[in-house]
C-alpha cells in the first residue's frame, strides 16, 4: 500500500440500536462536550479516581467539564461494544500515556482513540489495528507559521508556504491533525520527533504519510483519512493500511436508568 487513501463519503448519522463492529469497520463518533450540569455529573460518576484527578488539574470549570464529558462519553461508547457498564471499564496506559482497554478481563479486541478540541470530541473504535485520531479547532487569525517552522519538517513548511495565503491557516491545522493522528496510532506520542516524517498538507488533497526518514517502511504500513468533524474543525485518522469501511456516528445523550 502507498498509504494513499481516497476520501470516503462522510455522513454523520444516528447509530442503530443493534450496533455491531465488523472486522473491517472503523467507527468514528462525534460528540458535543458542552452539556448541562446534571449530565456532566452523570458522566463523572463513571470516571475512575485517576480520571477525576486529571479533571481537577484544569483551572477553568468549562475545561474541567469538557474533559469529564469526553472521558464519560468514551466510556459510554466503549460500553456499547464490550457489554460492560461504563463505570466498570478499566484502562491501562503505555509509557507514553496512550490508553487501551485492559484486555486481561476482555476477550474481544477493541482498539480506540480519543481526541477533543473546544466543544467537540472524536472517538475512533475498531478491531483492526492500533488507531490514532485527532481533531483541532481552526483558530481565527492564527497562521501557525512560527509553530510550523519550529516543529514541522522543512518539506511540510515549504509545502505550506507555496499554498495560496487564504488556505495556509487550514493547511497548518490539516498538517497538525495528520501528524498527531500518526504519532497517536504509533502509541509513542512526542517520543517521535514531528520533523522526522512528512504528511500531505493541503486541505484539498487526500491525507497521507509521505515519508518517514527514521523508517521508510512506515509509509506502506499506515493509511490516513482526512475527517470533516464540522464547521471550524479539521481532523484526521491513521490506521494500518488496508481496505476499511469507515462509519460516522453522532453520539446522542441517553440517560441510563439502572433496573
């Protein structure tokens, strides 16, 4: 595989009640993080002590609540695939902080990744391989040139500079989400230097891993998709190369009632 993927049709739909996940599917969930207080409390009741401690580190209440909702939604969504209660799911983390379900208590493999920006979260769920997802809010009046020149590869910086000025801002965030989704799929976070590899940068071209100087074989190993999370946001997902069926779900709040 070249790591090149054509853009699939992206329609965000309500999930069916009898949701199932086949071996070739990637489910991408979109969730709003700004909820009324009672719903935030419901979601918080499912979180682990560790997650509550992480939430408490946020200075602003709004950011704290958004973190709680993102983690609660993640648990709620994963519970649909694992037939476990959201509050019973346990996570383990690798040395770079990437979470995974604790497979010691599970038979079915479910891989997932979560990203959130402002009031929007994206969650990817699949049985295929490690997966990485990223969403970013496109900040107004922010070109990203200084950050790009510090962190992106020279090839990417040059590619962004050759684009028309009016799309450079979106190109910066497109490049950022593609790079983030790749290092998250690898599970190594910033242990992978951002200038060690190149991704496509133009908002209009398919997302792909163009080069990896540390390991050229990586290009054939991974495929990327550009995501359209909603107005003012850009996103990307990275997964093992192959023919996959991507499905896009909106998460709708359902109050859970214990029997």
